């Protein structure tokens, strides 16, 4: 790390962080979160100095009932800024190694939506929306840094430029029936072209590439279980098949997933263990992945004297499609059946500083059977200011 970057990093830590202002009699709530990572390959590959990257979240929620008398309505504004390097350029994996890495740095309007709640029995939301905030997500995996634990790679790798997930969202409408506890059904229609303010083309409102439609049904209680599906309205470029003129053939991108999470153990000292399991499949024609799965455990208050201490371990595997493996062979690469990894991480808060080291072991990086397994280390830091 150069002295200029290090100086900027330390300055950012001194003045940035996470703060929230939520008063029971206030119509507004604000949360600001600053995250800084140093991530790099430390074994098994092209070992280099760690890459510095950071993420700034500014979230503002407004109670429209208190503000303008619109009963049951909420306004949500989410601003995002990312800077720094791209550690996966060194790691060379298909699924990524750090969940705040972006291809294009800078500031974005990440989310801007209004939600209408119907007395806790359902809701409708419209605006710029991250589908992974409610679809194909598990709370028990949220401490892990590897991107596959956020959303399955077989969905994350679809669409003209990726679906409406971090770091670029799209215009969407989402409807949900059910309460926070019990059974629920939610559906969403999303612009297939993910682009927002801060991206080169700004917010895409033309819907020229069609839409992405998602549905998820589940039950939430002590154990949460859900099954979901997704499909694009317009065909996407096939990753291998071509037309007689040489242009890519077109295929329907679609898939399904299931997930479960729930408590495993708790004791009087505060230790609580939760587990998660997810699996998904896709068509395998429009993305390198025909499916994948993730599983893991999160432990909260690992140390009785440290209420914020948390530990998590997760395993993930991205299964390569037959067409992707054929493309690898054309490039004289012996393709693996899957790229897989294991992550172990621990986090704790000391005063205003949260420290989270993480280690990942990744086999068959880049889908190459002959590639050595790599070890990726990350140090994540955050500062809270109140």
C-alpha cells in the first residue's frame, strides 16, 4: 500500500464509520456505514500485496405517515460509494473474493423506493430496488465476505450486465403477501438492464432488454424455509451455441433455488448458533454456472464477555455448465466440474472499531482443474460514530 493510499485510509477511518439516528418521535432515520478492506492472495497463486478497497453506505428512511399523512408508507433512499482496487484480478476466481469489490468505482444512487404496507398483512414496493435484499438471501450468512454467500452465482452472473444487485440496481415493482412471522409469498418484476445514477448510462427506464421476474414463497418462524424461481422475459445470448451467420444463439435464462436457516444452539452465557443451507439451479445456457450451493454456521457472542463477538464458517460451490466447460476446452484449459471454497471469519467490536479478519481457501480458481488452490486473506475494518 502506498503512503498516499495508507494516509487516505487512516483519515477515512478517523472520520468515517457507522452512525444511526433513530428517535421514536422522529419521522426520519439515518444510517451511515463505512467499510474498508485489505484483501489479497497469500498462498497458492500469484501472491501480491493486498488490495485496498472501501465501501460507504448512506441510508435514509422516512415515515411518510408522519411526514405527509400517508398511512403505512415508507420512503427509502440508499446512496453508495466505492473506491479501491480489484483483488479478484489477482485471485482469478469466477465467483469473486470480496463482496464490496466493484468493476467501476464511484458514487451511485443504489436504492430509491416507496413501500406501502397493508397493516402487516402485505406490502407493495416500487422504485430502484436490490432484489437480493429480499430474494435468495439468508441472514445467517451475512457475516461472510465471499460474494456467493450473498446471492447464488447462477443468478448473479445473468442478465445484460448482471441482475439488480450490488452495486447497480434497476427499476422494479415488488409485491408481498404475508406477515413477518408465518407464511409469505413475494413476487417482483425488475428491469433486466441494471443501471442507476452514477453508472455511465444512468437510470435505464426504456426496458429495451425486457424484464427479470422473480417469485419466492416461504415460511418464517424458528426455522425459515423458502423456495424461489426467476426468469427473464427476453432471451439472452447463449454462451456457446451460434446461428449460421456466427451470431450467438438466443436462450431463455431461468432458474430456481431453495433455502433454509434457523437456530442450532443457545446457552445462558449468550452464545447463539444459527445455520443456513441454500441451493440453486439455472438453465446453463446463458451463464457459466448450471447451479451451486452454500452452507454454513454463524455463532454470536462467541466469548461470554464480548457481546459483539461473532464467528462464521461457510462452504460454497459453483457448478460449471457443460457449455462453459466446452468453452474452456476450446481455450486449452482442462475444466473443473466446479469452483469451490471455504471461508472462516471472526468479528468483534472494540469501542467504535469493528475488526474482522477472514480467510478463504478456493479450489479450482477460475474453473481450471490444473490451477493450484489459493488462500485469500482479508482484513475488514469499520468505525462507528454516534
